[in-house]
C-alpha cells in the first residue's frame, strides 16, 4: 500500500471516528419500541393524566449525574397508577441525558404509543419505560430486540473469540457494583453511580486493563487485526448483583444468533443492554484513530535483508511524511469540528427555552378551559394586578379552585421570562412554594395557572393596621420559618440551585392556615448540580428596597442576595413597616434599615417592635430575630449567613450570634422628627412603586 493510501485511510478513519461520536452525542437516535396492544387507556382518562405527570417528572429528574430515575404517579388511585423509569447510557453528561429523556418522553406518546398502558422505548442514548404494574427491582428479559451493523468482519473467527473474551469480562464488574440508595419514601430513588470502564489493546492477547466501578455500566476497547472493538454492558441500578449478572449473560447469549460476523450488534432488554461496535459509540478519554492497514504492530517485523537499506530509508521517509501530513490534517479537522460544536452549542443555547417547554407540555391548558374557569376574566374574579399583568380566581369543571396569572400584552415579561417561570416552577416541589398547575400559550395570551391560595399575599395583611391585627406572634413566627425553609430548599435542597431575585412581601402568598408560599419565579435564575452559586447580569430586575447592594449597583447576584431580601422581609414582619430605599424627599423618613441600625447601636431595639406584638412576643425573642435580620442585611455579602445557618439560628436559641456589621444603604442620617410620631405607626405613604418587579436601567 502506498504512503498516500495510508495517509488517506488514516485521515478518513480519524474524521469518521470524531464525527461519529459528535453526531451521536448531539442527536438522540431512535432504535426500537414496544407497546402493549392488549392494555390500552381511554383518552383524557385519569391514567392519561397520571402518565403525563409521570413523563414530566421523569424529564425533570434527568438533570442529575445519576442517569437513572424511577417513580410512581397516582398511588391513591390503584386502577390509574403509573410506574415509570428512564436509564441513560453511562457516559452521558446530565445535559445530554436530559435532552434524550425530554425527546423520548415526547415521542413515546406522540409517535409510538399514544394509548398503551405499557411501553418501552429504546434510543441510542437512553431508554424509557412505563407500565400499570410495578417493575422495581425486577429482572425483565421481555420484550427484547436484537440489532446489528450491516458491515461484515474480515476475520470473523478471531473477531468472535475476541468479542466473547471482551464482553464476558465486563459482566462481573458491572453486576458487582454496589446497590443504589433509596432516598424518598414516595418511590422516587436516587442512586449512586454504577459504572465501570475497561480498555485493552490486543494483538493476540490483551496487554492492559483499567477499571473504575461506580455505575452498572461497563465499556471495553480492544484491537483485533486492524479493527478496534468497543464494547458496553449496562443494567438498571435497581437490580441486585445476581439479577444484573443473569440479565447480561442472557443478553450475551443472543449475540451468536443475530450478529455473527457483523461489525456491530446490540441486544436490548428492559432491565439491561449490551452493545459492541468497531467505532467509539460512547465517550472515550482518547480519540486516537486506529492504525492503518498493513502498519499494525510494525515494531515486531524482522530486520530487512542486506542490500535493502536504501529502499528502507525511502519507505521510512515516506511513512514519516505521511504521519506528519496526517497529523496536520487531524489537527485541522479537530479545529473544524470544535468550531462546528461551538456553533451547535450556540444554537442549542438559543433553543434551550423551547426545549424546556417540551418538558412541561403535559401541563398545558387550552384557553377555552381557562376562560370558562374565570368567566372570561371577569372583574368579579380579579384578585389583583402586578407589574406583569392581572391575577384572577377560577374554578375548573371538577370544582378545583385555581389562580390564573394573565400577562398583559404590554408586559415587559416576554416569552423568555414566562418560559423561565414555567420550566423552573414545574421542577420545584415544597410546601412553602406555590404549586404550578399548568400554563397556556394560545394566540396573544400568555397565562400561568397556579394553585389557589385564599389569603392573598403577606403585604395585604402586614402593611394595613386593621388587617395586621390578625398577625399575632405565633402566626408571624410560622410565616418567618416557612419563608426561610422555602428559600433554603431553593438554595440547597432542590434538584436545581435557584436564586429567586425578587423576594418581597407581595410575593409571599398565605394559604388558608396562614402558611407562607413563595411565588413569582419570573426573575429567578437557576444553576445545575455543580457548585455555582452566583452570576452576573447587565439586566437588573427586582424590587427597590429588597435588592442587595451588589446586585442593585453591579448586577452581581448570588444566594447571599436572596439572604439580604429575606433580612428585609424579617424586619418588616417584626415591625409591620415597609422598608423605603433612601430618605423620603419631603419628610426625611429614614429607611427601616437605617432606623433599625441606629436603635441597635443605641440599645433601643425594642422600640422597633410592632405594638400589636407586645402581649404575644417576648422581648428576648424579638431581640434575637432582629439580630438575625441585621446579620442578613450586612453590606458585605460574605458577612451574611447562608439560609441553612439562618434556619438553625431561628430554630435554636443555643446558637450564638455574631456581631452584625453596618447594613447596606446606611446613610448615617437621622430624621429630624420624633420617632414615635414618624415611625411609631406603620408607613401609610403611597410612594410605593416597589411592590412590582421593575427592570432597573443601568
């Protein structure tokens, strides 16, 4: 073979190898599906509603690095209960896993199994499964499917031997991985990884082995002749070691009947799968191309006979030139591929919001249903109006009461903020967060549907003297604790790290028992499962008086900016007074922060107490809570406590509190009027354009 032919073969194999991994990583590829023909559900039935909720839940939980999730919906309705799970290929990143699960969850009901109660759908990157019967921990070998690559192997006997040695050697490390750890009593489980890799370079026998065991997923690479063999085995993490071993060996037994002499093959079971190819179909650490034909193991060739040295020099020079050229081409190809990936990534980022919407399609309401529930948005059903539109009370046909947030056509909350709120709130579940029931995007209408919270918002009670009489210390204590726990969930306990960015009294709703529920996530920012806790923006949104200084002035937001907002809320709840940003132009009324800080330094903090609390709140308790509030509003974000620390400080009096530093926005000025006259009663000034979320120009 000429050096030019060697060069062409190497370049083609290199580029094909890179492109195959890139293409597979970007687009989930359908392979096979199974639907029950004998067990169907009725359209618009309770089972279909539960199935839609299950698919939404599976998609929402595809962002972790586990790659597996099992859950149940409708446990109170035995005849309509749905069980479901997904399994992503072990090498997939959380983002690619989420992309595959979102695609497969949409396709299973829209394309392949529109009415089946039992379905299994296999893609290259993930598998999704649901049934009306529990399959947790069960090893299922049916339904099954075998697929093969149409390309033939040049040395089938040797290849079959190597395949058997390689893939059988993966069963033990996969099946012996530790069992998963169940964390939820609601049948939702989060598992430790069960993943192992083995790489082996073969001439006649393999030379090296490397293995790391976490998931029930194993890969191996091996050279055979001039072809490199890539193998993978994987079980669902809910299987026991024995069941995983049995499942994989049963799948391997199917290979001779389907894939003898083929360049690739796979066997797909509901509980496990195996696959081999002569190209890298999973993410490998090194993407070096296979050696060209005729040049494998060249170091073992015998020395040339005498008189051939000149010919040998020519051959060596030709080979070296080929290698140099091929390296250059590979470098150029990699640069081109990297640029292509960056372009694709940018396009995917632009489409990310649309992709997020597909994860909550099952929550979509039609406009006719909402109009009927709200009597066509009658003023009699109007609950209030905010910066982004109006809120109406509605009643669905089944009698369920709902709150409908109808964005105004002139609202500055565009489709981006709307989709942000839907995709975010749909993933959050906590007793102190308002629950999203659905949404509507139809015609010019942009609508969110929430659970109905009957007691309106905290500011409705807190800043009006007559209504504030209903807020005794026990009620305020419950509200403070609930808000703190809700923010802690957003910051540390939810599947995503969420920074609300618009915490204020009007965004705290109160249920029938006066328990708080945080609402309005249109301005929220969420991060993945990494350690990111802050960000920067040029577009500052939120509410004056509740904004942390680093955010209001520099666009820096973090979990500590939410802590600042909580500190303002805490002081407002304790005093019954609004916090104004700066001094009032005509009366020189100081901010609540200024006033609290000055009284703290003068030892007169008890003057801050809402007079309505004198008979129900002890002075020591009030002092401690004001102390915590001042810690939360310190000017330096690093000095503020985390919400986990705040929750502990609110719960336990045994935890000592540090000395607070100067709060943000402190001007050092004092009102020229007597405090009792100026601040002894709650502010009734109408200069409050601060209860709506406004964009702040920079």
